[in-house]
C-alpha cells in the first residue's frame, strides 16, 4: 500500500522501491560501522600519521599542508602504510546518536543500548582541561596559519554534539544530556561568540580566531534557541537573533549565501547552504517567528534550483558539476526531507538522490565512496565525512517518508553486537 506523510502527494511505487533499498542499505551500512567500532579515517587526518614523530623534519607548516592535501585527493588510501589509526570522532558519534534516535526498535533492535553507548562515549571524549562541556576532532590539523591540536574544543564539533544530546534529552528526559548541552551552549556564548559594531560571529577553529561564516552563525543561533526552549534562559536569545540577522542581511539577491565574508571565503556550496537553511528553519520554529520566512523561501528555491542534476546527482558547488561528494548527497537528502512541507516533490527528489548515490558511490562491502571526479573516483571510506552522514541521511529519509519498516523491507538482517572500547 502506498503511504506518505508528504502533503498533497503520495509516494510512487518507484519511490517505495527506493525506500526499500534504503532500508536494506542502512542495515548493511550499520553492520559495517559496527564492525569498525564507529571509527575510521578522515579527509583531514594526515597529522595522525606516525611519520611526523619518526621524521621531525616533516613536522612543519608546509609539509603538514602538503601531506593533508595529497592524502585527501589521492585515489589510493595510504593511511595504513603511514601508521595512521582509525579513530572515533565526537562529531561522528553525535550524528550516530541522532540517527539512532530517528529509528525504531523494529529497525534497530538494540536501539537503547546503542543510544546509551554513544552518550557514554561522548562523555569520555570531551575536550580535556575545559571548564565547559565541549568537543574537538580526533586529529590535529594544519590551517593556513595555525596548528589545531587533537581534541581541541571547537565550535562545529561542540554544536553537533550538543544538538545530539538535546535530541536524546527530548526523547528520554535524561538530565545529564540537557546539562551537557547547556554547558556546551555556554561555552559557545562565553568563549566563542564575538561582536564588533554591526559584525557578529563565532571563533573557529580556536578561541580568538574570529570568523564571519554564515553557517556557523545560523547553527549556533539554532542551538541557542533550542536551549532557550528547554530552559527559558533569555541570555541566549539576543546573541542568537543578532547573529541570525547579520547573516540573513548578507543573503545574495538570488537567495544564496557565500560561505563567509572574508575574501578567501567567496564561494557557494551545497552542504553549507543546507546547514544555513536547516539552522534558519530551526530558529523560526523554536522562536515561533515569521521574521525569516522570506529568507528561508528564497534560500530553499536557490538550493532546489542550483544543486541537483536531472539524473539525481548533486553538485558540490552551484556553478559546476564536479566534485560529486557524498557529504553533499547526504545533506541534500536531509535538507529535502526537512523542507518537505515546502514542496510535495521533495521526498521523491530525495529518493532520486539516494538512488544515484547507490548506483555510483556505494560499495557492496557496506560503505560509501568519498568523491566522484571527472576521471576517477576516490573510494576511501571516511567515517566522519561520509559514512555517518549517509547513515544520518538514510535514517532521516526512512523516518520522515511515512513508510513503515514492514512496508519498506519485511526482512532485516540480525544485529551485530556493539563493540565496547
């Protein structure tokens, strides 16, 4: 039977078949992630290599930058030969946590154990030596001018973990999760938030490094609004609105946003635009305001019109086809589902995007490739950048499509036991 929660449109038989494929792929992908203990490599993890300790001559800015770019762009994954470990990344664990909360016990029989495991690991992986609850990446990385230490707290990692903890609190009323999320929001407000006249933003990747990045403004403001909704703490509202209004005012006439305001940040890309839209939508719903409706509508129309190809492929940049990146695939699916009330065809389009990804970027070993380029495909498995985002996207599609697990896939593989670290 065809069923759908999409206003004004039922899913086609073809869409239902894609969702069935999604259900089966999610189970196989889940098995892959379990067997890897939720750990993996990352596009930016070159400095985890033991070579930098055994060959100190490499441990300088230029070699670090070169090594990072070579590994990121190479179709061959040399990490095992470079003494690089697979690591659990707090941002990835947070996205797994949010994904598990979206799934039912029919889809995830040991759902409660997995949720508790992820919360426990996030507690263990908080950034050391910090007054607040906050998190960083599981690798050091070299920026243009600064070296960011492994585990150093940063805005993006902390945002995603805090939101996942709020997701857990909203379902389970676990006071630990709310307390950690509030502390994380206070870290962002008291340590990272800055204003200078009309300018407003958040420090990234380290405190003191001021940024003018729009997705950071929207996502931090969205977290503040969620915290306010649960606690009534009004100190979060004025900063949230100031950052939101600053970035809304810098929306382009065509509905897009540049990544940031600095001269080196003048591009428009898929997943950061998706973050902007998700953040704005969350802010509007939590504050019950229509102030940003026009900006949301224009932004979504630009997104829908500029990032999707006829065959279901999605572009990284709005003005050229390549690279085709799985992170963009996942965020496209998530954004389309979140905005299903804006267009009755969004779920069908998300199904087309997923179908294309399965046909071009899926390994039967249970993971997704990183990128498709004009002359080759990078098949490296990246847990934070690729695998967990596709898991999140599949969980989102399945939970919001209106198709029950029994309709989509009557036979699911048995779960694999959770590996404890």
